[in-house]
C-alpha cells in the first residue's frame, strides 16, 4: 500500500467534514482494496453515522493485519490530517445521498472506481443554471465560508485560489462595484478589505469595502502589487478634457475611485477648483492613484504664448482656473522683461486707449485700475471728467457721442451708466436720443428687451 499523508481526503473529506482537493498522485489506491472493502462504510462509517469526528474508522492497527511483513509489506500510515479549506460542506450535516452520486467515476464498472467529489453534481442542486463550477452567477457563499473565517488557510493557499470566469472579462474592473453592491458575500469568499485598498484611494468612504473585514494574509499578498485603474470609456471621448470639470462637480465620489488630489494638481495646481479638495489625499504607504502627465488645456498650441490674447479676452479657456494675476504680471510687467507696454507708455497711453489699438480690458479693469490712476493725478474728480482730460474742448459735450460709439470702454474709466442716463434716458432727464440714424430698435429688442427697459418704459417698446 502506498504511503499517503492525505489518505482518502480526495474521496470523502476530512475529519471536520470539509471537502478539499489535492493532487491526483496522493490518492489512496481504492481499486486495489476493492475485495477487502466492498463498501465505503468499511472505512468511513462515521459519515453514515453522522459523526464528523469518526469519518475514518480504520486505524494503523487495522492495516497491520495484512501489512505485517509476511502477507503484505509493512506500511507506515497514521491516517490523514485535516487540510486547510474554506469549503463549508460537511458529510454529517448534508442530507444523505448515495456515495456514488458524487464520487463514482463516470465510466466506472466497479464500485471502488472512485474520484474526488464531482462538483457538477453539487451544482445540479446548488446552482442549477450554472454551466460549471466557476461560472458567472454561481453563489460561492453556498459552499465556501468567508475568507476571514477560514483561519487555517495560508497566504500561499489563498494566492492559489482560482478566479471565477467573470473576473476575466475586459470590463470586470469597471463594473465590479455594482456586482459587489448586489452580492458582497460572493466577494468575501476570496477577498478582504485589503484587496480593495490596493486600488481604491477612497476605501474609507465606500460602504461595501468597509463591510469587508481586514486580513493580514491578504495584506501580505497585495503589499507589493501595484493598483490597476482601467480608463472608463467616457474618458476616451474627444470632449472629455473640456467637460470633465463639470462632471467632477456632480460625481466627485466616482472620480475618487482612481484619482487623488495630486492627480488633478498636476494640471490645476494648488489653486485649482474647490471640488478637488473633496478627493482623498493618498497615504504614504497607500496607492497613489492615476498619475496624470501635466498638460495645457485644449487650444494651448505651441504658439499659444503669442496668440493667447484673443483667448484670454473671450474667456475660453477660463485662464483663472490655473493662473493667477501674478502669473500674467510676471510676463507682462516683470522686472526681467520689458513688459507688454514699451517704455514711457503711460505718458501716451491715452491715444492708444482712445484708438483701441490695444484691448486694455485684457489686463486692466477700466472701472477700477484706470479710475484709481486718473483720480490720483486729477484727471477724474468724483466720477466727473474735467476739461484737462477731454482735451480742453469747449464743445466736447456736443461731440462726445462719436467718441462714445468708437470706444465706450474708455468712457467707463470715469463714468458709470447713471452718468449717461442723466441725459439719455427716455424715462427722466433731458431724454436725448443716443441712437444714430441707422439704429434698428426692433433688431435690438429681439435680442434683449431687458437692455431697452433700462431707458424705456415697456409701453414704449410696443
């Protein structure tokens, strides 16, 4: 008889009743002993008696009756030791079924031609719709206990667990959260909270992850394994860089599965949108999340530094998302640069501002920046212009309309809307018509009657 440390484990189980698979070479030679043990109960009387502690009724002394050195060579056999397993099956607790139903070889002609338990037979009752043992949808928890309860399993045994078939799908990582929410007990058979923490930066916020216990064996297995973050299909679309900010504001918890604050700060910097502060901060010994290569927004072409003026005026992209005023000033008015304006520009800037050779509002607020200076030098007093600023022209008031139509922005340096309405409102004051001979009131009213209502009563618009 062949010595085997795992004698009969393949066949009917262990002392504690858990079914467990071992390599085929370790099987006890049942066929050779068919004449001595015509029925299973000869060695496994504890199973039929419902006594899990007496699964094996044979002893080394029983074997020595034949293996005494005369009849048969002696053997050194002390019976199998219960192997580690997370299978919950117990012969003594399971409803009685014929042994051959699970252990008979498919083409057997003799009763002792047996094999390890036939899992197909198990699935016939426990998962009747399953194609095979690891098919998608098989309820693992019906036969397997949660990993944290299988304390006899070593880390190596856990690492050798086979994967369910659905884990091989290309989209499994992207969709597994919904499956975990539907049946977390299935996940708990093989995984602990440490499995999820390898990738999930927001593990502390995800209910399903927190519901899984921690496990030192799994923590050891995943300690040196990098996280995996598949790119969602939405991220592949051409407009993603333009719209991702708006989507982040409505679903930042979803972003937190893969991204930490440093992910966004590579492009947005420390002064990025407030929503970034809702992302997790990666732990020193935890996953870093998706690492993004810093890059400019769409439209930042190689010559954008020269051409950025028009984009800044239009506000596309929103420059203030990444840049502060000092960022612009470093180039436009920095000590190491001649600045945007030539030397002594202040002395002659009025002509250029009036002629609109440059768009002053790109960098300056005419209501604030310009007025502060003009009032400081006496060119604007209490919001009113004096003769010094308006070129000492006696008839300036009569001809100022042409200048206003040419560059109304310049007027706002000193004047507010109320200044104009003192004369040009159809409601009060002098009621002077500010519109030129080609003015089309219907076209303007179609665009915005609200603007018309500033000077006109609603009845005057009909």
